[in-house]
C-alpha cells in the first residue's frame, strides 16, 4: 500500500514538472492570447470614455465630403471625434459643417458641440448651434434638436429654441431656415426679453439679416410690456435692432398702470439714446378718468412721464 502511494506521488511530481515546462515553452503565445484579446474586443465593442456606450468604430479628427448624384459637393464635415454604433445613429463631437448651394458656392457654416447623422442623411444638432450665412451673418441658437435636411437645404426644429439676439434673448417653439438665405423664421409663440427689461410677445417672427439689415418682423398680434405700460396691436411689429427702434403696426392701445389709455396707430418706440420714447404722427386719443384728449401727433417720454399731444388738439375735461 505504501509503495503504491509512493509511485502515485512520483507520478504527480512528474506531471507538475511537465506542465510547468509546457507553460514556459508557450508562455509568449499564452500572454498574447490573454492580454491582447481584450483590447481588441474593447476596440470593437466597448467605449469606456463615451459614457460606457458600445461603439463599432471611433475616428479622431474626422473629415468627409458628401457629393450629390451628379457629383456636386453638398457639404463638408469636420469633427474632433466620430463614433459609429450598431443600430444607432453616428455621433460627431465638436462638429463643423460647411454647406454648398447648387452653383457650388459656400452657403452656410454650422458648428455645434454634438451632432448625429441619420440613415435618412439628415443631420441633427444638439445643444448650442451657430449658423454663419454666406454674408457672414451669425445666428446663435440653442435647442434640444435642430435638424439639417440635406435634400431640402433647410435647417429646422420643432423643439423649443433659444435665439441670442442683439441685446435680447428670444424664445420660440421652433425654427425654419434655408441655407441659401439670411432669413430665419422663429415659429409659433415668440417671447423677446430685452436687456432694458422690456418684453415682447408675438408669433412667427422673421429675423432678417440680408443686405446688412438686422430686422425682426411679425404680422401677428403683439404685446409690448415696459415699466408701467402695456402696449397691444393686432397688426404686428418691426424691430430694427441696429437703430434700437420698435414699430408697432396698425391700431395700437397703450394701457398705463394707472388705468389711463392711449389709442393711436403706427407707434414707434425709440430707445436709441438710452431713453424710452413713444412717438407717432397718427391721430392719438388720450383717455383718463378726468380727461379725453385727441391730437394729430404724440410724443411720450416714459421715464419722465411727459406726454406732448400736438396738432389739432381737442380736449374734454371733467
């Protein structure tokens, strides 16, 4: 019995020595198999730096030119990083897209921190988006989703859009723009908050930067609120941001916090000299508790509360 155990122990020692020799001989292959297989799988399936999402391919300093069927260039994309996924849109980070019109002239440049390319060839931007037009006019936008429809040459959004205006922040329920134009339409309800504290509510506002202009225009009902005044018109508004002039079109009603009302037309709000002046050359009717005054012209300095009614003045006092 003891002899059998001794032989068994010797066989075990021989097996261990043989196994050690085999491991030593093939150690290079074993190391390559265990250490190099995992990074290969990471390259194909695992992206630890991109929020743990699995990706198929990653490219740094990505660049591509997209051409139409008749070999005309449509756009050029540059991005710091490119990620492709299985069953998910391609993602680009710190992306810059140069678009071109039908005559191969550069039309617009779009930049954003993040974008996605869909199978429909649409490109969706997320977050802050800058649109620089062919006349070097800049539109600064922020939205959850802004879509560049390549085939239509349009940039649009159905989400809330924040537009950085001149001395103002504009909110709307969407936007639409052609890459060949310097005009941008803010869709549906629009709210303009000016640095002066004034606030304008309107709808379907066009931002026109063609030919060096900086005009905001709407043909919808508009309400202008400033200090103690609320001004309403149903005919729309034109805002010249360069000259700091706001023109409320058609029939206008001014309601003061005291209850006094002024009825007039085509009112101009002039804030060009750090003041706020309401003026018009149209018939004006000043109605308070104690008076009813009609005149052909009005000049109203808001801060000092001075109202000058002139030209064919007719007044009734109680």
